[in-house]
C-alpha cells in the first residue's frame, strides 16, 4: 500500500514538472517547436513578454475597424499583398464600426493562436481591454493606422502610423499662408470619439488659433464619410455668406463638402483642403479644381506586416515607427500622383 502511494506521488510530481516545462511554448501554433522562446520586453512602459519562433509558418491576425471606407479597404489590400509576398498567412476581421465587434474579433484571433496581431481601431480608449488580452496571451501586438494609446500602461509591441497631430499642424500652417493670415474657414471633423479625429484636431486647432485674423465660422462632424459631410456643408453654406477655405479631416469628407459647394455655385470663392491624399483627391489637385491640397496619411500596411513578422522571429523592433506626411498640392503633385495606386 505504501509502495503504491509513493508511486502516485512521484507520478504527480513528474506531471507537474512537465506542465511547468510546457508553459510559454504554444504547441498548437503552426510550426511550433523547441525553437519558440519568450522575448523579454525592453524598458518602455506598456511593453511585455511575448512568444517567438525562429522558424516555421507564420499566421498573423489583422483586426480592421471598418471596411466601408477606401482608406480602410486599402489598408487590408496592402496587408494582403505584403503577406503574400512574404509567404505568410493573414487572417482579416471586420469590426463593422462597432468596438464590441472589434473586441470579439480580437478574442477570436487569440483563440486561434495566431503568431501576431495587427489592430487598426477607431474606437479610442474603448479598445484598450482587447490590447491587454493580446498581451496576456503573449502574442505580439502591432497597432497600425490608429491612435497611439495615451495611457503608458496600455501594452503594445510597436505602433506604426503617420503622426496625425503633425498632419493637423501642417494643414493649419498651409491655410495661414494661403489666406495671408486673414479669412473665414470651416472645419469638418471625423467621428467625434475617434482617436484619429481627436489627434488631427489637437494639431490643427491650437495652430490655426495662432492666426488672430482667421476665424473658424463652423466646426462640425462629417463622420468620415462623403454623404454626411455633404449634408453638413450644405447647411453651413446656407448659414454663412463668407467662407474662404474648408478643411476636411479626410478626403472622403472633402469630396462631400466640395459637392455641396459646387451645387451652391460657390466653387470660385471657396477652396477645399483634405487629408489622406486619396488618389481621387490628387486627381482633383492635378486638374486644377477647387480641391487644392491634401496632407498624406500613409495607407499601406506593408511596414506593419513586416514589423509583425520580425516580432514573431524574435528580431528587435522599434516601439514607435512614424511614417511621412507630406503636403501635396499643385507644386509637387507629379511627385506623388500614381494613376495605378489602389488608394
């Protein structure tokens, strides 16, 4: 009897030891082997340890906030192209503009034991709990084409995007010079709770206020979309006889504003400036339309996908990668316009 009890104790100890040894090695991951090992985070707050593997297939999950906008569609298409080029699998989910759906999608990607997750969210702080879940699963998180968390305790491995505060500042400086420091302007924001919209506003408003004789006569949301922006602009035109420039926080809203302006027959007196540098906007600029400038927001997720792969392979990656945001107008349009661009 004693001998039997002793054997059970030994067996239990061995099982416990095996369990401990197995921790940190995702045996259900494609290509998982003894080559996987946790990569320790560096000093920056919000970093964390995540699993890597030196070889084997890589599966990356991509949680896209919404797929009803050309910029977001271009994000996905560019990510797919880069993944195909690198020979990796990319699983794309659509948040449908609902943060609860986004979080559910990210939880699904975690459950599928993907090797890395790229998140492009418009949901501000509401998405942060999902970021924490990715970190707890020890999966490297890349935030792309989204707002950077303003809370240093929120974990992520790398953030890659255009600096949207700088975009706003550039637009304000351009308008100040265009109007010779005096005139009336309209500002059309994106979705109010969107981090992207807030960052662009943080850059633009303090900068435009430096020009004492430039007055913001109307400031409303166009929900990032063409039709809402057209409706908003129609009402603004009826209430304001003197408008010199409209700033739209993205080109889709700029197109809606321009349509309203043309319907009102006021295109000769009002100039439109946008953001994102969508191909359609660049065509308007090139053709000498009332749409005169757009600040480029990098739509390609090529860099984000490559960062995700490097993280999985255990290579060192930058905590923050800032992409260029040039002003594009008639003076340099030929340098940036590509008729074959997907965005």
